[in-house]
C-alpha cells in the first residue's frame, strides 16, 4: 500500500491532479492502519487508473469491522475525491 500511495509522486501530475492527490493523502493518513492491511496487487501508472484503484481498495479491500466510527468520515471523503 505504501508504494501505491506514493506512486503519483513519479507521475508528473498537473496542478489539479496534485491538489487532488494531496487531499487524498490527508484522508489516507487518518486511515493508515486500515489501509496498510489491504493487499495491493495492481499498481497503475497513470493518475486516473491510480484513483480508480484506490477507490476500489477503499470500497472492497478495507475490513470495516476494524474501523473506528471516527474513521468512516475520512474513508468516505477519500472515496469521493
């Protein structure tokens, strides 16, 4: 997951994409323990595919039983960025 979260740094993002990426990182930091437990198999090389993969992992990969109620808000925001 760490490699996936840091991979956009090497993608040459536009200013708008970089702003979106920074917002995602802010929300992902609040979910770090839950996200680090998610197995990542696909590491996209473009930003749109990266966003889609992160959305899929947040939707299908996170164990919601381990989430604290306060983490549901940043998770929802991370999925809607």
